[in-house]
């Protein structure tokens, strides 16, 4: 039943290019449209399309229905307001597709009703409040979006040239698998001046999923409450500037596989597991390769666990002039978790730091490695591989950098760009601690060297590696984490 509506919301301004973009079945948009369906597609999981094997391949799109559907190439619309209620299973509030271009000054969107397929919601936007498909564009300049249904993402962009630009909007989702901004298969979302709050499990504020996507934001205030719900989850390219994300039931940020997160002057706070996790699940959601986390300015705060945790992948972390904090006192941990093939599933990190204080221990298990490169004005206050296991830690001390040793350390390769022992020693403040080096090179030829402040450099052969056991799974960890 349709509700009585104020005349303000009946004022629909259409800007026509070639022809008017009309909703499906010729039905014009109505404020608080209660029920009704646009043209819907199948709602079950779709098979891979031709050549669509793996994370980069195309899938058949599964979109469900929508209350308001804007469709048609070479067509555009401009609306002063759009107020929609969608309540049915697999029913979105708005779809923009087939090349339509839609601009809305103010939205008031409410979405209830669950998805019938979590996979189709994650990958294709089934049951999302707003879905924009390949070759189409939507611009939103204010308002609110609220969802209360499983698999009800707030804004979803699917496919190449699917574009969403959203400004000055409040987003809130309360059920599971309901992200704030989500882009897949090459879709793009650009957001500014948003508040994003999610309550359920697997509900990142910003996410990309199968096939990759692009989410670029500025001035966002995001919070998540659920398990497996980081502020940022990337299987694509996510960039944030001058924003704040706090995850109360998860890590602050996650990268899976050959994908990226770039943050500039942002605060990222994770209350569980770690600050940022870089991993590969082999679920098919992310291409295998090197993860990249790039941070300039801001804060990354791990209220539990290490600042960075790397497992079952290669990763690169670049930090400059940021505050990194771990309540547990661990800067980096590279180790086996629950993903990957036994003996091949360690973490391998290359981390570079410039104008940066790095505080905390570096921990590696027997089949993992960390290479730390300290560049101009970078200081590392910590110990490396204190357990003395077979894992590898390499440290390069560049000009203007310093290692302030806080405990007995084992290191495979210790070097400086000048390849000069005296220069290297001057950049180490040992505080009386012993550093055991395992690789002979140049002047470090197996001898013991005294350090100026009472410590020593001592040669020690590495022990034989033992394959670590996978971390035991708890019931909620049986499947790879969704964003």
C-alpha cells in the first residue's frame, strides 16, 4: 500500500538527453513507494561466464528487482528528491542500468528484507539499497540511506564504467553482509563527507569484492560493530583521505591478494586481531599476488595484536610520518594462520619507513620473513625475532635512520646502503642487548663485534625450520572472512 506523500516529493525534474530515462514498465518514481517490482533477474548464484574463471573473470549479473529502475543508454534524469521504501526479499530501492545517468539532490532510502543468496549480494549487488550497473552513473548530493536486512549493502557499483558519486549522505546498515560502499567487477564509487555505520557481521564501511573495484573517499567517518567487519576491506583499489574508521569487532583494515589500500591523514582503529591484515584466502575473490598498504600521516591503532599481520601472501607496506600503535607491543607479525597449503602459507613482508617512528617487536614464524627498510629520519624502537626461530628478518639502516634495540634480537641480514661497518654500527643503539646475525657479508664475516653502548653483534647459524601448524579454527572462522 502506498503512503500519503507531501507534494514536495512529487516535484520530479527530468533533464532529457535524447529521451527520458523512465523506470521499468513506464512507472514514474514515487516517494515512499511501498512494494512493487521493477524488471527482475534470477536471484540464485550465477555461473562463471565464458573466460570468467577466477577473481578477474566476468559473472552473469544477478540483480533481483527494484522499486525504482532507471534504464536506457544516452538518457539522463535529474531529481530534486527521491524517497523510496523497499521491503521485499531480493528487492532493491533503486537500480540504475543500461547506460542511464541519474542525479538526485536528496535521497531518503529505506531497505528491509533479506537476500536469498549471500554470494549474489556480495558479488553482484542483489538486495542492495542502491545498485548501479556497468555503463551507468548515479550522483547523490545529500540525504540518508538505511538498510535492515541480510545482504543489504547500502550503495553497490557493479561492472566496468559503473559509477557512483555520493556526497553529504548518512549511511546505516544493521544486518549481516551489508556494507556501506561496495564495488565489484571494476565498478567505481567516489564518496565525500559521509558518515557510515554498520552493525552486522561482514559489513565493512568501504569494500571491494570479486573482480575488483575502486572506492575513493574523502572526509568519511565510519564505524563497524560486527565480526569480520573492518573499516576497509580491499580486493581492489581503495583510497581514503582525511577520514576516520573504527572497527569494534574486527581489524581496522584488510587487503586480500594482489590489491591495495592507500590512506592519507586517516585514523584507522581496530579492536580485534590486529590493525591491518594482509592475506590470501584462495577463495577466488582476489587475484594472487603482492598486497600493498600505503599510509602517509594519520594513525593506525591496534587495540589488540600487531599493527600489521601478514599471512599466506607477499605484501608491501609503505609508511611515512604516521603514528603506529599496538597495545600488545607488536609492530609486525608474519606467520601461518588458517589459510593456504601447509609449508607454503607463511607471510612475507617488505616494509619501508620514512620520517617515521616504529615501535614494537617484529615476530616471524619459521616459514615467514620480514624485510624492514629504514629511510630518512626513520627510527625503529624494538627487537626482531626474539624467539630465535628460523624465520627471516632483514634490516637496512639508511642515512639518518636508527635502530634503538629493546631486547635480544636475531636477524638474517643487517646492512646499510654505504656497506660500511662503522657507519652501520653508528646507526645502532644497542642498550646493552645482543644482536645475533646469521648471514655473513662484507665486514660481518662471522666475528663478534662490540657495540659502543655495551651490546654485541654475534654470528649465529639459523636453526632448521619447522613447519608451523595452522591456527585452529573456531566455529565463526570456518569460512574466509567476508568484508
